[in-house]
C-alpha cells in the first residue's frame, strides 16, 4: 500500500503553527485556559476533574501492587493463578482499570532481575501503581534503562550480583508489567498485610528491592 | 526516520534522579489538572489512545524537548481539540467562549469511577492467523517506520529495528497502533513479547546475559 497522510488528526504542521502555540506560555496558565475553554463549551465538568485527581491522589496507587506482591509471596496457588492470567486475578481483586487492562507479572529470581520502562512514552500500570513518578517519565530513564540498566540501578542504590542477569521490559504495547521482587530474608511467618508494607513502588518497577524488615 | 520521542538507547541524558516513595503524586496543582482535563476530554470519544500518543509525538521536536511531561500532554490536547473541531483556534486565542450547557457526552463526576474502572482494553478478535510460537526466532523490520502512513505512529522503537530475537509469549491479538492512530481502523493482529539479547541491540552491553523484551505486533516481525 502506498503511504498516505491522514487528514483529520494532528501531524506535522507545515501550513501553520501548532494550535497549542496559541495558548499562554506559562504552563499553569495554559492548563487553566484550556480547562476554562472546555468548561465553558460544556465539554468538561470541573467536578469530574476533582474526582479524577482524588482517585489517583488517594485511592489508586502502589498499595494495590504491594497487595498483589505480598499475596504472591504468601500463596503458591495465587502465584500460579498470576502466571496463568494475571489480568483475571486483578479483576477479582478489584485492581483492573485504566492503564491496567492487560497485566503480566514478572517474578525476580536470584538468576534474573526484572525492570520495566517505556522508552516511547510513559506506559505504566496505573491500576496497580498509580501515576508514575517523575523519574519514570524522564528522558534519562527512558533512554538509558534499556541500554545500561545496571548503571541506572546504581543510581537507585541497587547493585546486583554478577551472576544475576537483567531483563528489561520495554512497554511498547498495552500490556502493563508488574515486577514481583524477591521476598526478603527474615520474613517467614509474616502476614500478607505485614509483607505488603515491605513492598516499595520502586521494587515493583524493578529499580529497587523490597525492604528488609527491622 | 525516527521521531524525537523514540529515545531508547540514546546517549547524553545524564543521571536518573530517584524520588522518595512518599513524594506527592502531583508535584504541582497544574500537573493534576493537566492529567484530569486530558482524561476528561478523552472520554468525549473523539480520539483513541493511539491518536493521543501520536499527537504528543507531533507537538514539534523543539517543543517536545523543552516541554515538561504534562506540558506535552496539554499541547497535544490543544492540538487534538482543534483537529477534531471540538475547539477552534479562535477559542484558544481568546479563551473566553460563552458558557454552554454541559454536553451529554461529557463525563460527570458520578461516572468517573466507572469510566476509569472500565479502562480501554486493546485485545480483539482477529482473522489474522498466528504466525509464530514461543521459542521461534524472528527479525524485526528495518527501518522502524509506519508502513501505512508515511512518518506515522509506530510502536517499534528504532533501537530494536532489524534485530534478531526470540518469541517469549503470545499476548493474543491487539489493536494495531500504526493503523488506529490514523483513523484507519483497529486492524487487530497477533502481539508477542519478544526477547532480545542486549548484545543484539547495543555495541557495549553491560553484561553478556542481559536481555530486553519488547511487545511487538506480528507485522513488525519476519521469520529469521
């Protein structure tokens, strides 16, 4: 098929400047202007915006992912179910949702450490970890995590033993990856709730390790 | 051939600056508003996630490099609103349109939980037969360009173009971004996780056993 250019969506603008250049240059004013325009035109309900923000500030965040990890550490059956269809498990737990429609869990072992990035944008399992931290969306992380993951890990204070391979997952599609970190030593007999407190956000992205108790 | 957003493997970006686990979700109020207004406008149904990603890639190379994360979102949103005729260029310049009644297409506060909870799954039935099985060796196409639209959206990063890898797993059939971003239909096809040795991608890999996995559509792949 001959390449063609679609007419209806933004593409490379040679005829006139980008529409976004018409907005104020200060980012806070720019957002405010856009919100005002959309509200006036009846396209956006400001109360819905408050609700979206409240969802990701207070309700959907890394505690969801930490619960999944703690259960995987505690229950062989749960772990097996994750391997078969993690998305279905998320539905059952109420952790299915936007940017968490297709979940795959990758489990760290002494021989393989897993780490997740999105080099093309900022894909991240929102329904399990919430909104990504600034560094995850930074040019430095996006460009370097695939080429020099060990140097990046060192910047997070993580040094892997030489016998451990690194497998970096570049989230190029709608599959969202959750890293199951290694269960720390000294956690035998701990409850799921206690274990979940040891599971950091970074350990579920693979730029950190789970906390050691004590 | 590649676009400014396609930065995997690029040199020169400096250190990654970690954040404490308890850092605020939104560092500034306007970050939160930018995210929320983008999601609420997306819920109007005038574009899909692939269109929206492509719009961010097309904000212009200079703007892409100088804009912070949520500035890219806002710029792309403004461009999409104009491209879909929801907002005019005059509206953006004057920013003082008359108040209109809330559209029945607008997401109201009571619908937010349901909309976010439902998400937008990308798996679809497809007539395209599955060509590869786990363990098969494949080569990615090169250059990593959209084959339907010149300069269009694609999810094959340049650093993985022409590389030899192994099929790790089949994810089922998913919407093809190269088509869907451009209003050419969802064109679902098989999607695979493909694993590449780091040495296949980089001149100086850090460790002989390191690997990179990418999710790649069947039409990005050829048998090795």
